[in-house]
C-alpha cells in the first residue's frame, strides 16, 4: 500500500510504500496527492521504500508509467529514500528516463531529502 507522510515542507509531497503496492493505491492515494502539484507543473515528491516494502503489482507499474508519461513537464524533483543497493544502482542506470531530477537518499537521510525537494540545500 501507499500512505501519505505528514510533516513535509510546503510544496512537497511525501509517500511511503508499505507491503505490496497495487494499482488501487495509485488511483486512491498517489494520484490525488500529486494532482494539485501536476496542475502547477511543480511535483516535488519524496517516495520512501522502507524495509517492509515487498513489491509492485503489474497494475501499479502500469499506473505509474501512465502518471509520469502523461505529465512529464510537471515533475521537478523526486527523492527516492531506500537502503536497497539495487534500487540506487537502478536509478543511476535508468534515472535519465525519468522526468525531472531524481536523487536517492538512505533511510537515515529523510531530513536531507526533504531539504533537497524544497530547494533548501546548497546543491540546488
């Protein structure tokens, strides 16, 4: 499932994947959470894949592809938070396919991810 994360900087969205992520999670949680940001063409999303994350269903992967492809110009920054080495390596290899800037943070760097999304770091 996908759940919203509170306590995010203004103009940013926080989501966490828990267990198995389904297409319904995208339609009922992710799409409503990012719709206003997409209308502003300014999506700044932190996505946490925690230890208890299991997998995405095929429907969720398709929903993810449709959401990104239909609004490529709106995606400004995506912070992926995970300790999974395979994920960081995948982002390094294929991140150029994703719209906007994509950066991977370790799970103990959530505060840094929030600052980066909000443009409050020195590298922005």
